[in-house]
């Protein structure tokens, strides 16, 4: 399975100079936030594959105009061909104009998602806007990661945690990091391809099944 992860920065090859050849073999697109609804609508129409998204801190317009043809996974767990994908959008709330949460608020959201993962047999990929605290984030308040997302990763141990929010030009930012629990942390700013061998996507048990895409 080939996944295209996108976030934060609009790229011409996905919009005004759409390059279909570069999307060859892509099965799924995930947006980690801070991208205009019209941008996502354009991509999902021309790519003709499912596009899952969470809200970034600047995506308050989604409340009135969510991206048409795309599926919000913010606060949800979905199944795509056996791949369990969970979404948690938003950043640290640093003012009242952004889509943000305090650390206690995010901890409550993460606790709910952890219970959902346990009930449905686990999660393979977490799609978030903000990074984990201490892994690819910055020290200034707007770009700090969440401690609670780190706790969620440690408890659920997904194969991937994909995020945006921290732009590559902000400094010496790593595109990928490895968490001590084994999860690969991916900064999707702009775009990043993720390839998962089909044989590594296994059917899971659980009391309930997540909603399929």
C-alpha cells in the first residue's frame, strides 16, 4: 500500500500543475492539516483515491466548509483495506482564534482514542496535526507538541505517527524519527510518501470493528 501524506504547504504538482504520474500507485491520501479545503477537494477529485484528513490549527474554516469528497478522521478510527487509521487534529491552544487544545483537553481526547483502539484491536497509523512533545517539535508555545500524544503512541504502538505543523524551513527539522516504542514518526509538511508492504497489513481482532472507508 502506498500512502501520500500531506500537510501545511501547498505544492504546485498537486494543484495548478497537477502531476498524475507522481501519484501513480498511491492508494490513500492523508492530510495532517493546515491546507485549504479547495486544495484537498482538487487533489481528491483528480487523484480519485480516498483522502482522509484532520484539522490543523488554522483550519477553522472547515467548520463552515469541510473539504467535499474527503473524510474527516478527527476523533475517529477508520479501516482502509485492513489498515487502521486514527485521527487527532489541532495544536496547542496558543490563542482563541486557532483550532487548538490545552494539554488536559488533548489528554482526554487521547484517552478516548486509546480505549477505542483497544476495543477494536489496535491501530496502525495515527494522523495528527501536532507532533509529540520532544520529537520534532519546537520550544515556542505555538509549535510545542503534546505529551498526551506521546503517551497515546506508547500505549497503542502504531506503525506510524504522521503529523504536520512544524515546517521544514523552521530549522534543522528531521523528516522522520523513531520513537523508543518502535513507531516511525513522520513529518508530512509539503508531502511524504509512505510505503507499507501488503503482507504487513494484518486483519485484527477486537470487540468491535472500526467503520470502513
